[in-house]
C-alpha cells in the first residue's frame, strides 16, 4: 500500500472517531434536566451540521460501502 493510502486511512479513522465522539457530546445537550434550550436552537444546530456533512460528502466522488459498526475502520 502506498504512503498516501496509509496516511488517508490513518487520518480518516482518527477524524471520523473524533467527529462521532463530538456528535455524542452534542446529543448529551438534549438532556432537559441539565440544559434549557429552544427548539429553534436545536434546528439551527442540526441544519448547520447537516450542511457541513453534505459538503464533506460532496468532496468525495465515490461512495464507500462500509458496514455500520460501533468502531469505524477502513
């Protein structure tokens, strides 16, 4: 495997795991016993995240066929 392939996999695995963890933390904000928020705030958060995800996906020309698992790997 070429160096660029290895670097892609190394960075992708690390970044995707980190992104998933951050999304879990955002989900924790939904606990109404700890936080107060407006539904409009929630809509803005997820609209922003959805736009960011669409942009990231757009930058890839081919789709991958990874199975859904608890652990991301390439």
